[in-house]
C-alpha cells in the first residue's frame, strides 16, 4: 500500500469520529502547547538579556567594585563590600595610560533623586553621571540636541541630558532644549533628549537624567565607587584588553598571584554565563515537567488505537481476505496514530503562539518563538504518535483474517 493511500485512509478514519479524535488529541495539544509556551518565555528572556542587558557596547566591558560572583549570595556581597576597594578616576587614568589593546575608558555613577520643572515634581528619578565618552561606548542615541561634551566635563557645567519619558512629563507641549530644570534642588540646563529605549520587564528605561561626572562629584562628593566602561581597539584584541585591565587593577591593588581579584570585570559572556547558570536548570526542569503531558497524550492515543482495532476487527478481516498484506494494515494504523498526534501538535503550537502573543501584549514579559522549536515540537508530536501506534498497529496486522471475519 502506498504511503499516500495509508494517509487517506487514516484521515478518513479520524474524520469519521471527530469528537473522539479531538478528545484523543487533548493530551498532545496541551503537552505541546505548554512546552512551546515555556520555550517561548525562556527564549524571549534570553533574547532580551542579550539585547538590553548583556549588550554593554561594541568591544566593551565593565570594571566595577563587585564581580558577578559577589552577587551569588548576601554573604559573598557583604564580604566583597568589606574587602574590595572603591573604583576611582585614578583607576580610569591608569587604564588609559596602559594603552595597548585598551582604546577608551569612560566612568559613570548612578543614584536616585528628585527632578522638578515648574509645578511638576518627579520623585526618585534615576540620575546618571558619566564622562562624555560614555555616549559613544554605550551607544547612547540622541533624539534632540546633544550629549554633554569634554568642555562641559572640564568646566563642571550644570547641563543635563534627559530621557524621553522625563521630557514628556516635564515638557508635554514645549521644547525641552534650553530649559532649566532642578535636580535635587540645583539648576541644570537641558542640552539634549535621548531617543526612547522602551522598558525592560516593565521597568522604564527612559525615566532618567544625566549630568557630567565632574559636576556630579562636585555636588554629591567624590568618596564613592565608580563603574568604568572600557573598550578594546578591536574585536580581535578584546580578550587582550580584558587581560590588560586585570593586570593594571591587580598591580594598583598590590595583589599577589595567589590572591583573588578584589574588583570585578564584567563582560557580556559573563552575564550570559550567569543567566545560563541561574535559568538553565529552571529551563530543563520546566520543559521536563511539561513534557509529561506528552507522555500522557501518547498513552491516550495508544488506548484509543487499541479500541479502534477492536471496533474495526471485521474491516481488517475483509481487507486481509481480499489481499491486503500485513504491512498494509501496519501502515494504515501507524499512519492514523501519527496523523492524530501531528494534528494535535499543530493545534498545540497554534494555541501556544496565541498565548505567547497575549503574554507579550498584556504583560512586560518578553516572548520569542524560534522556528527550530516549532519544528522540534512537530517532530516530537509525530514521534509520540508513531511510537504509541506501534503496538495497536502490530496487533491489528497480526489478526487472523478468518477469526476477524467472524467478529461481531
């Protein structure tokens, strides 16, 4: 029997019992849907981390007071707080002086404060203080005006570059450029507005104001630890720049070869490793648990196929008596179980896609449905159907035609 003929017979059998076929598919539908939803959430989170968090700049890495490992527990963080020295502008100057694979070094610090214009007062706004080159290192996009420059930094000018959400709230119907706002009670002239960046997990990224680091340190004090953004001369020298930065920092802190770093060098790969460490096990466990429903779906298909064999015993006897071979009967029932499971997988994928879109639309949780996951889901669902149909198909193919014809 040609495969096409077996598929036609299988489809006819499925359509002749629509309700039973649909109820049979429920296990596979829910199994595939839950697995795909979990995968889409995990993939969406990974893509978001790569785009919004791990993407810290072209050929860039950070030097900070704490390493990623210091955030593994409260005890580790407290130990690092006692052990690690502050990162200062002198450290930045030492990295610049090193040269070699290190191309540029920028410094920044962040706090929260109040921003006011006229009668509008914004509480606990993110205040970012940076050197001018941070705009190039971190690829800050200017929507209007400009970012502050070296002259602003050298003269400690009270100028500010504001996020688009701050601009919308303070100046809903006016041009913010040239206006004077008050940051923690001090006047700052708005010289630029950033392009909108959106949000990360529901947290707005455009509700901030920036000022020159020199002005910030003069106002808020210089006894604080900075974060340094360092770039390499190119992609090929990136690791060399990381190694050189580590040598400079260890030398300045007079660390012996046996002592561990008392500072942190954070690269995109380190962030991704932390993400994989935290969420890798969760991902495997979640997919494993949700896959149980696929096994249940396979058992239901096997049960229904056994019932189908019993119901169609006389049909099998007639087919065998007029020349159908054992392999023909085997193909017919295997095609039916596989098509059942494949249809369930397709419906499950459609439901998962709709759920993922709803989640992404109505919540801050990002989702992503890669084509590979869809392909694997269809393959797995078809395989479940094939395996589940082996025993019923073998049993049907092994029926004696004379005994089958006697069946009522």
